[in-house]
C-alpha cells in the first residue's frame, strides 16, 4: 500500500515520516512554504532520539498525485479544513477505474468526531483513527514528535463501526514503524474519549499553560461538562484508565533536544496565526449536544466563542486570563 498523507503538518508529517522511515511508500501533501521545504530538502523529523532527514515525495495539490488502486488516503488536516479537502480529492481518478471516493479507503487521522460522518457522505470506505501523538509543526519542512519510546498510539477501525482486512493491513504497517495501532470494532468510542481530553485545548490556547489553580479549575470544569453532556446523550467514551492501560510505558512525553514545546494543536494554531482553530468541532460538539438535549454548557460555549474570535483576530496564545474566562462563564451560566 502507498499512503497519501493529506495535510502533512504535525500529525500527518509524523505519521508519514515514520511510515517512510520504515520502508513504506508515502506521499506528503502540503501547501506553501511547507510544501516547498519538503520538495526541496525533504522532511526533517525531530524526535527524542535525534533528527533525521527523509526524502519523502511531496505534492502541493491533488492533481500532482496519480492515484493507484493500492493507495490509502490519510486525512490529517484540521477539522475546519475537512470539507475542502474532501471536495478536492473525492473526484480524483484512480488508475484502473473509478474515483478516489469510490475506490480508495480514507482514514480520518484527526481530532473531533464529525470528520468521519462528513467523509462518509462522499467516500464509500471511511476509517476513524484516534490520534494520541504529541507533535509540533516547528517550521516549514520540520516536524517535532515528542512521543517515546513509541511515537504515537493510533486506534483504528471502520466507521461507523467494525474492522476489516484493510484496517488490519494499515495497522500492521504502522506497528512496524514505531507506532502502536490497535484495531478496534468501535473506534468512535475511543474518539469520544479523546474529545473529552481535547476540550481544554481552547483553554490552553487562550490562557497559556494550564498551571495556576484557577486554570486547573477551569480545565476540570471543561471536561466535567463534556462528560455530563455525553452521558445525557447516551454516547459511550473510553475512560482515562482505559487509555492509560493501553499507553503504559509505551508512550511518554520526552522533550526533543533543542526544541522548546509551546502547546497543543489549538495553541499552535494561534501561535502560527492560521486564522482558524478547531474549537467549533471540539468544544462546539459539546455545545451542540448540550443544546440538542436541553443542557447548559457555559464553559464550553465561552471557550468555543473566545477561541474562534482569537483566531479570526490574529491573537496569539495567552490573550485571556483565567480570571477573565471565569467571569465570562459565570455570566453565561
């Protein structure tokens, strides 16, 4: 199989880099300065074990890739970019007949829980992937991956449920390349568990590191509100203990030499001034479910609104204090 990594940023670059390093065929799809760096100098993957430069083939648009029937499309863009990516790739012809949407498996290696449902409107075979992979897009062409000794844990399964030979073949490739990839019959249960942990991404982006007593209180309130809503909606999710049992000593955070890590994916969106952020699909999912089931969600509502505003206005991380957030949440409630 050949892996087409659509969105070779932090997560996509780390997965694609490990696969290529392990001898698999990979194409990294990126844009702008990142694409030019990949095409010109290759992918630099910085890990706790050091840096390696990988001459991974790169493309800057779907038309630059001649799709084959053994290709696997790995969607690794942020959730707010999913629809545009699906539109761009769905109708691409595949050698031997058919289009990408008809003939190829699509793996959603993304946070949030709405991407798979959106993809299934266009693609016949959709797979969910729950991504536990600490990584950072450091600069054009350079990805930092801080997981150790494994680079990441990627639960994988057919969407909306089930497992098949394709999932098992993808898992085998990943597990030969310093990634743990358990195949599960209910991948969305893992993704909803990850959703809970991702709800504080917006908090970290808005306030900076979650260290003060007030920031920690907001962190716990954010997740408690999320679990309360999922419980009311009857949606299953994995527990902290289940996730810890899988990770064990196989995935720990270890700093990359010479790299000072700033924050998670939402923090990185504000730091890089991308103009958008995933809050609508993380906190916004809880807000949507809360409204659907008649539950107030003041914490996630405020985080969603303020994170989106910060991204649109080009504000960097740490633009709001925990005290300011707490005051707004009190008014919302």
